[in-house]
C-alpha cells in the first residue's frame, strides 16, 4: 500500500489538535497531499459514533465503549483511510488504536489480549508508519484544557485515570521504539514543533529516497 500513515497520540491537553493541523500544513507546503483526520470520527457515520461515545446520556459499559471505538474505526478505515493510502496520499490521524490501548486498556482496565484481537480483526494488515506521542505529566496537560467549558465523558475522568492512560502510552513507546517517537510536550510550542519538524522532514526525505 502506498502513502504514509502517521498518528498523533497522547493524553488530553498535550497539544495533539494544535500540532496535527500544523503538521498537515508543513506537509502540504512540501507538496504532499494530506488527509487530516481524527478518531473516533473522520466520516459522517464515525462522527455520529463519536458523539455517542463522548456524550452518551446513560452509562456506557467498558465493553460497549471498546466495541464502539472499533466500530467507528472500521468505518473510518474502509471509507477514508484505506482509499487515501491506496491513492498515495499521506494520512495524518489525531489518535488511532494506541488510544484504545491506552484509554480502554490502561484507563478502563480492558484486557490487552482482547484489544489486540479486535485490532487484528479490524486492521491486522495496517499499522501506522510512525506515531508521534506527545507526552506531558497529567497536571500540565489537564491544566491546559480544564475550564474550557462543558466536559465530555472522558474529560470528566479523574487524574488517576489519566495517569494510567499516560503510563500505558509510555509502555507502548518503550515496546515499539521504531514506530513510536515520544516528544516532550511540556516544552514551549515552538520547541515542540521544531522536534516534530525534524521527525516529519526525515520521513519526507526517506520517502523521496525510496521513490528514486
Ligand atoms: N478515545 C478513546 O478513549 N479511545 C480511542 O480509541 C480513541 C479516543 C480514538 C476524544 O478525543 C476522546 O476519545 C479522548 C479519548 C477518547 N478523550 N480524552 N481525553 P480527542 O482527541 O478529541 O480529545 P482530547 O484529547 O480531549 O483533545 P484536546 O482536549 O483538544 O487535547 P489536545 O488536542 O491534545 O490539545 P490541544 O487542543 O491541541 O491543546 C490544548 C491547549 O494547550 C490549547 O490551548 C493549545 O494552544 C495549548 N498548547 C498546546 N501545546 C502547547 C505547548 N507546547 N505549550 C503550551 N500550550 C500548549
């Protein structure tokens, strides 16, 4: 499959949305055709599932949350991500399956084997080329977003929950250093973006070299 699949991950408030937009502009400035998308969401149906996941007005059992995340992902993959990659576009995605490993696995305590079975079923043949993990302590990250207004189901979770999510993200990065690059998100935004630029420019250069 041609194209490049890059995901950006981290707990709430580390700067994912700010930086995926910036990365998309940087890639486009270099003449690369980019699909900028997010999870849960990215297609009309998957965005409806996102609304259910974030704003359900009754209890959502963890197993239902897990299955809905993968249902939204299956739609997103078939209707957006795979066609874009097949057309040679780069896909820049704000969260993907590492978020499920971290939130539903680390945060909610769903079994890792079950998550891997679902991942294998839904996208066993496809994994991100590179994952940029923006990392910051919970107090720093939540300090940037709390007080923004009405909170969704995840934003109402405790600091302990986000601590478990962060630990799981760091464990994934330790296990898969060739795919996951951890970036210190406590640094000023310009410094974070300098680091992201290095990583992304290297990928662009590799791509050019491979296509020669
Ligand atoms: N979820 C899940 O449970 N399982 C899954 O499989 C998936 C998702 C895919 C929605 O995700 C929820 O779905 C999410 C997990 C769950 N809930 N939580 N938590 P989301 O990605 O849409 O939601 P989010 O993480 O809450 O987004 P966010 O709050 O907008 O955070 P962010 O995108 O990382 O941050 P930001 O909006 O770019 O930046 C926040 C503020 O910090 C903003 O004012 C920036 O200007 C500022 N900022 C950014 N960088 C810096 C630096 N370096 N210094 C200072 N200030 C900065």
